[in-house]
């Protein structure tokens, strides 16, 4: 038979209710007493009875997260950071990579207290019912809360930054899927910034990777080098994963970043600073984004409320070693790419 609250109470010399309050991080229990009780519980191998907790609190203390893929580094990092925020509030998180409609039904069956959704390649109408839902998505009129990382503004900032460095021959390499609003926002940001600066936007400098894996970025960049009659002096990349592929293709062509080509990437991850080429990047820092998502879903659950609020965050540009002014006597010259 497992360890119970009664066993912990006897060993700690306190009442059952004090143990229960301490394990639920109640402010009504003194810090020293709380620390003592938690220490005893860990030493005894206590495991909370979630079914019993739900009967008392009407909550499972579980949050479901609908995750589009386990393969992309940026999303994996974000999920890990969100999990840390959830755990700080004494909640647990379960993940689903099933299609959206199936994942929603699964979470309803498990009676999760709230749902976090990554809106990625989704055409399904979302109806979470009476379950609080927070989406990492785009600010459109929706029936649930949205945390918007402002992808369009981030790419606009990237183009403006390159322009200020002196670049005029700027390309965007990213995934442009009509059913992925997050990726399309990046494209709109590039298009808007280039237009405002009087720079051309056409099929030669907007290149669709067809996917978000590093290999998609690698193959696309190779096509840029092989098929077009000129090269960009700077590339805006649609994601960290795509940037890894771009860098590999650039190295394979014996070009040097940023001497021959500047590169700025969407996503703002700590690991970008420690790459072989420290990568200039733009986006909401991953820690800030995870904290905002985690705190929002906990707030909705704890207050027993549903809302359709929109939180639009501010992207930040981190300058590192992957961008520099172009070599002007070469940047405007058509250059063929032949092996």
C-alpha cells in the first residue's frame, strides 16, 4: 500500500489538514513547516492521489499541450520551457502530437484543466467547450486566448536591420504554407518591409522551402546557388532549423558568413549564441514566450474563466556575428553559381 497523507502527518507531528495544505503549497502553512513536510514526503516516496484530489478540488492539476511535431528544435525548446513554468505552479503537462480534433477529444476524456495549442498547419475549427484554452498563434478573432509572438513584425525588423547595414539584395528563405498562419505572417512581414523600402519582391528572392526541417533549408539554399543568375548579399531565414540547413549549404559552397553573405534568423533561442557562427536572430525570447503562455493558462484555470484575449508580444533583435555590411563592389553584380 502506498504512503498516505496520514503517514506523513504522523512522522511530521502535524495534522492531516496541515500536510494537505503544505503539499498544495498553501500560504497558510509556515515556510519551515512546509519545507519539513515536503522533505518527509519525498523521503517516504509519497505519490499524490490525483483521483482523490479531483474529487476535492474539482481539478486534475493536468494541462494538455497539442504539439505539431517533435522534430523541430525551436518548438522542442519552447515545450520544455513551458513545462518548467507549468511545474512551478504544481501542475503536470501531457503532450499529444495527434491531429487537432483527436487531441482535443483525448484531453476532454482525461478531463484536463486546460489546453495549450500550437496553431501549426491547422484547418480544423477549434471548439474546446468549457475547457480554458491558450493558443500560440496569430491575432485573429477567436473564442479562446491567443499569445501572438508577432512574427510579421519580427521579419519586418530583420529586413530593416539588413537595409540599415547597406543590403539591398535581400532574400527570404522560409516555409510558406497557406494553412500555416504563423509561417505566412513571416512572409507578409518580409513582403511589407521590402515594399516599404522600395525593394523588389519576386520568385527570385522569396523562396519556399516546402517544410521546416533543416534539410529543407539546405536543399532550398542549394537551389538558390545553382538556379538563379545572381546571389543575395543577405538572407532572412524563417526559422532556427532552416538556418542550420542554410549554413551547411553556404559552407558547402565555400562561402563565408558574413563576409560573402549575411544571415539573420527568426527564433530567439539561447543556443544561437553558441553556434559555430553565432547567429543574429529576431523574435520573442523563448523564455519570455514560455512564461507568458504558462502563466496565462494557469491564470485561466485558477480563476475558472474563459476568455478570448489577445496578447501581442514584442520581438527582440539580437546582434551577433552572422551579419555585416555588404561588399558593395560585389553585391550588385550578377554572379553565376557553377561548381
